[in-house]
C-alpha cells in the first residue's frame, strides 16, 4: 500500500488492508483448505474401502478403520477452527464451538494413540502366535475392543475437562483468538502418563519385539537351503510387512512426541519459546491425520485397488462388495 492510499484510508476512517498481508492470508487459507480436504477425502476413502469390500473385513483392517474414522473427524471438526485461529488469531468463536473443539481434540487424539497401540498388539499376537490369533482375535472381539476404547476415551477426557473447570466455567476460559484449556499440574502429569507415556512406550517395545521375531524367522528361513523359493517369498513378505508397519508407527511417533514433550515442559517452564513450540508441534499432530492416507496409498496395495474401484464407480454395481482387492503379493 502506498502513502497516498494510506492517507486516503485514514482520512475516510475506512480500515486499510495491506495487499501483501491479504495475499499471504489467501495463500494460508488455500493451503489449509487443501490439507483439510486431503484429510477428509483421504480418510473417507479408507472408511468406504474397508466398510464396503468384504475381503477387507479383518480384525487388523477394522483397527485401521477406527484410526481412519478418528482422522476423518479431526479433519471435519478440529482442523477448521484450528487453522482459522492459526491464520487469524483475532477470530472469535462461541462457547459451544470451543467446547466441541476442546472435547473433540482431546478425545480424538487419545483414541488415535491407543488405536495405534492396539494395532501394535494385534500385529504382535499375529506374528508371535498365529494359531492363537486366528482362534481368539475375531472381528466381533475387535469391534468390542474398539467400542470400549472410544467409550473409555470419551469418559476420561470429559472427567479431565470437568475437574479442571473447563466445562463448569467455559466463559472464563474463552477469549478472542483461542479456546483456552486449563490444566492443573497434577492433571498434566496424569494426562502425560496415561495418554502419552504408557501407550507410546508399549508401541515402541512391541514393535521392537515384532522386528526381533521377524529377524529370527528370516534367519531360520535363510538356514533352510533346500527350499530357496520359500525362503525368498517369506523374507520378501516379512520385509514388506515390517516396512509398512515401521513407516506408519515412525511417522506417528515423529508427529506425536514433540508436542507432548513441549506441552509437558510448558506446564513447568513458563517461557514464550516453549509456548510457541507447543503451538508449532500441535500442527504436526493434526497433519498426521492427513499423512496416514498417503501412507496407506504408498504401502498398502489393497487401498490403491479399492480407491480405483471407488473412483470408477464400480462399487455401485451389484455384488461389488465381493470384488477382489487383495492380491497374492500382499
């Protein structure tokens, strides 16, 4: 904006907008829209794929379905308000929307973390004791566990918000630019242990055991020189499974760990730099919901095949639910 335009705005008492600032805001809104669209559409494709194709109705895929559902809800409920506040810090929202935002953000994050932990347990049982897995881990059992997880997470986070006064006195906790979430030091420690430390430690320990078992199996197969074909197929399959699982978990931990460590420090170290670190790393958690469908597309062939059938509208045909989306190499 030049001096003449600025003087004209001041003289006429009209709010002046910097063209460069406006262009930056437009770019930010477009970027946010792309991220939200990718999150919603990508996870919706995962949900439709697993729900529609009967060949994908397995305990492990139901756990992936639960994870995709949480990521989808993050894109629908949490991301829009978060990005609006990120782009325009002076935006104001009502009590109801801020309450929904806080409950959804805490609840969905908790569900995602424990969902990944359940996937780790599921894979460990399948690798270490395949016979027990096929007999005990059925789809009904998995659905019950998922339902318990969602109910437990909702109750826990409602209790957390209630005892910290976030539900009792929401008016005092809301200002333009942010929906303030109050947490005492004691509850911060409790939440850090229950939602982060315990499940993440379990995830890391279990996957280390999975990789150790896979390596042990590979060494045994390598020693059987009489069956080279079996050796090659088995080792390739194990490496592929380990790679897919490793990437999903590694990306999840990279997005999660920085936020919880900085948030825990923010309770005790009252510095602006730590607070800024919390705001920055929080974005990583939400971006993880956008990254997961990309991981499925890159490392899960069944997802690419099912998306192709969905986009070409072949799922609208009769008996489309029994179409094969799994191949022998998966």
